[in-house]
């Protein structure tokens, strides 16, 4: 039988073995992975390494954090994936004290960029292997946006441009492929979303207000979308550090199955967890009651 996480569609163990496998002469060295995952509402990027006891996450970033950098909505599109990859890259390098040595790409133009070829210094860049999980790696997929953001942010993630938007394979066998960086740049700055916003605003105002309510609330229209992402990229590079929320100081007191908050909010129910013996007794009582009913019916 397949392992549980494979049955649940969470882990591709064949791919994982290849990613975490380490040479014998590099025993106990950390082999970092750039993990990219998509949910129904956001993008999650992590930098982690594997140990015998399990994976240990060094740094994590979620696209919902982009709101504090000025992104008003759309936390799972290609532009959000790029910004999240950029954020996790800058945050990782700051964690290791390498952010001053590896600044990443200055101008975001969609051109191919490899930090290991551009930067020259005593320190080598931090290498991470892309971990896409069970997602399909088709051309133009959103996960390539996260990879491009991490590469432009200063991480050494081995890749090429054959799966990026704007890549066109050669017509003849053995010919040179073509890569249009402007097409990729348009995806990075959400121009495809801006075009759809402008079209919808003209043709169906009701649908536009329903689909882009967050943008409208933040005062962003189709023409201002690129400027919004440009400002977000600048803010991420300036200060990528994660700020924890302040402790609210609210304490909860349990009274039986009721929870009473100290700030005066309404009481809510949370059942007390039963022990194994209590659960077994509860089942025995149900069985005895069912047997008694069966005897009465007979």
C-alpha cells in the first residue's frame, strides 16, 4: 500500500528521495529546498532542509503578507507568486546575514538572471533546489513565478528559461529556442490581470465590482496595478523581515465545556477531551443500552 501522504496527494516520495539524497562525503550537511505550494487563497514559499527526525523550516513567507507591502488583492496569481518568492529570498539571506553580499537583480525586467554568475566575492550564494510537490510543471505555471522571484532575490536556484512565460521552442530539431523577456515581465507585473480588469470595467461593471472588490476598496484600478507591484518589490527589498503580531493579552478560563474570555467577549463552547478509559466506558454504555432495547422488543 502507498504511504499515507502519497495516498492523500501530499508527497511525491520518488521526487523527494532525489531532492534530499546527500553524498556520503557530505554527511550531515544541509541541503536546502525552496518549497512552493498553492492553496485556494494564497501562495506559500519555504526554505527547509531534511534531517532524520524530519524537515526543519528555516524561513517561510505567504502571499497574504504582501498586504502590508501595498498589494491590495489577488494573492494567488503569477504576480503574487513572484513577489512571494522575492520575499522568501530576501528574508532567507537576511536570516543568514548574506543580504548585503547578495543584493539580487536591481531592475525587474524578466531577463534571465543567475546570482552565481553575476555576483563575485568571497562568499558563495545560498543554493536551494526547487520543490514543487505534486504540481504539474507545465510552461507558464505560477510556480515558475515563485522560482523567478527567488532567483531575482539573490538565491541560487538551478533553472533555465524553457518553462517561463515567453519561451518558444525551436521549430527545427537542434535549433535555438527563443525567449521573450517582455512577455515574462508582463506576467510578473500582472498586466494580464490589468487587461482583464479594464475590459470587465467597460463591459460588465457589476461583475467588475464583485471580482475586484479588494482592489476597488484600496483605490487600485487596471492602470495602477503595475505601479502597485513595483512599490511592493521596492518595499520587500528594503525591509523583508517578518514582524510578529503583538500579544493581545486575552486569557481564556475554562468552566466545564464553556470558555470565558477575559476581555468580555461572549462565552463559547469547547468540549473537554475525554481519556481513553472514558471513551471506552461511553461505548460500553451505548452497547448496553442497545442490547436492552433489543431485549424489550423481543
